[in-house]
């Protein structure tokens, strides 16, 4: 996105107050504009396909078509020209996280994450990055690790598994970034912790995604948990 082209956002939620609150905050951002609102999943899909917003913010529990199915229709693996979807929900349930990320969502936020993180998720999605609420990330990845145990219930495959050995070795600094991602830190928190710029963090993440052949930061973190790269000094 450029300074002259605001990020165009569609908001879909069945609660008027939520849509109004999201619109009020996002429209106040100099680089974001809300172009449409929808009160149910069917309307969201119709408007998104017609308007092609840069980012779609979808609630999960909506009438006619829930947010997970709407996500699959707009961003799923069978979609020829997938859109960028961020799921924003009150419900912190693992099956929702799995469903959203499997359906192609590039972000998953809880509504109580706050407006600042909401705007950060929109901006991340607009440039092809992803953001998942830190509290969700850590718990999700612990479950992913546990699901690989032989005694566990039949495993879902919520995220693609990166191979243990990357295509190219990760640098020490990239491993520092990976560890902090796995512990649920945002890009801004990683930058502060490592005393580097936000753009440097993003550059490292892009490199890591390429080396691990993964789609987003959640899969980066999953690799870290699976391969034991969640401990050690930065």
C-alpha cells in the first residue's frame, strides 16, 4: 500500500455496535478506510466479491453463513484469486482458530485485543503478513505439539507442517526472531526486544518464511515448537 492509497476494509459482524466501533476506529486511521459493512456471512461474501477490498474483517458467528465458511469462500485453497481475511471474534476456541487458518485467514484476533492490534492486523494483512492474537498463538502451538503424540486423539491438521530442516540454514538473528514469534510476541515487541527496527523484523520474517516454506507467522511458530527452538537467549 502507498500513502495515497488507503487500505480498503470490509467489516462483517451481526452486531451493529461492533461494526460501528470498528468503523469509527479504522476510519480514524490515516491509512485505512472502511468501504463496506455486512451483517451476515452471505452479504459479506457478496460485497467482498463485488468490491474486492484489501482486507475483510469477519466475525465467526453470523447468520446465513458463518465466518469460517465465508473465509473459505473468499480465501480458501480452492479460490483462484484469494482475498486477505482477518477473523475477529469473541470466542477463543481452538476449533475456530484451526478453522479460520485452514480456511485461508491471514489473521485471527479476539475482540478484546484492542483497537491498536486490530489496526496492526489490518496493515499486516494488507501487505501479505499475518497476525494472530499472542494469547491464541502460544496456546494453539502447545496443542499442535501435543497433537503429535502417539496417544493423542485423531489429529487434525490445522496447519501445514514445515520440515525439520529448512531449505537454507537460519541465521542466529532469524532464530531469535523465530523464538519470539513462537512465544507470542508481536512484531513491535520483537523489534523492541532485539533492539532492531520494525522493518528489520519484517525482513527476517520474510526470509524465514522462504527458508521454511511456510505461509505465515503461525506456521513459523509451529516449526519452532516442533523443533525445540522456543528456548535460549536472544
